C-alpha cells in the first residue's frame, strides 16, 4: 500500500460512513470491514514508524535544537 497517512485515513472514514449506511448489503459490509481493518493497521503502522523516528531524534538530543513554541 502506497498511501499517505492522510489518504489512508480519509479512505477509512469513507468506509465507516458506508458501513453506517443502511443501504449496504451484508457482502459489501464484510468487504468494507476487511478493507477498513487493513487501512486501520496501515495507519497504525505509519504512526508507530513516525513515533519511532521521533524517539530516535529525542535520544540524539535533536529536540533541543527546535524550541517549538517556546520563547
């Protein structure tokens, strides 16, 4: 899967809307559920990877150079 986090999350939101609709058949609902689980895991993996990168930067002391929002 080669989606950005934002793209994957948007697709996941669309799936949730479709699943909540009463016009979705059982087969379609199962298919959407399966795709939603894959997207959820993909988004989770991207977040975990980002967290790991931030953790590595923090261990290297790089956060001291940023001073985000601090005066």
